[in-house]
C-alpha cells in the first residue's frame, strides 16, 4: 500500500500546510503549473516527487517533468497530465490515446476545479485536486490524499487549505 499526496496549480506558491497534510504520504504527485523550480526543490526535499509540467511552466520545470507521465503504482495504471479534460470532455491532446488505452486512474490539473469523477465508459477514475496556489479564479486552496492498495484507490480525502489570499508587500 502506498499513500499519495496529490497537488496541482501551485503557481509558485507552496502553502506551509502542505507539509502537515502530506506528512505521512509516501509520495507527492504534482499535476502541473508548478510555477517555479523552488516549489519542486521544496517538495523533493520533503518527500519523493512525481509530476508533469503545466502550460505556465518554464524551461527549467519542463526539463524536470514530462508533459505526460504514465506508470504503474501498486498495481494501478496511472496517467498524469496537466491539460487532459475529464470524462465526456477529454482534451484533444489525450482523447485518442485515452480511448485506445485507458488508464485506471487519470489525473489532471489546469482547471482549478476540484473533481472526482468515475468514467463508466472507460472504467477509470478521474481526479483533479483543484488548485493549491494563490493565482487563479478558485476561492479555496485544495489538494487530495489517498491510498493505492492492490490496484485500487482507497480512502480518498479532499483537503481544504483555506481561502486563497495574496500577501501584500
């Protein structure tokens, strides 16, 4: 069994509460729009990190992370990409491949809208952890935590970090 912390759309801001909520996870997965390399460095110092780059990420983040990441975790076929859409509205960039070879767990970011959806047609679970940063239209910073056990997602938790606020200089 592996405990996963799922985060996305940090946009260069890493809320200190992430350390509290991800304290017991085995790995952190970032679904893109990291924002700057410092976020990657901080997360890597804390826990093992997997991730993808998002549309706002520069060359340094893109050199570290791929656009698409597909792997097996505890017997579960996982695909992470930043812009991928969701069931019945998959993005053109992934549509053909997802229908040809669907993963069991499809993770995206980008929309800043937290989603947990089951795709009955493809028999897959779609997760979008929302946005954990302070840039964008979302009002509450969110992330997810869950276990993967023998090919199944278990104990999925949605975590609210609090309202999105900007610090004034």
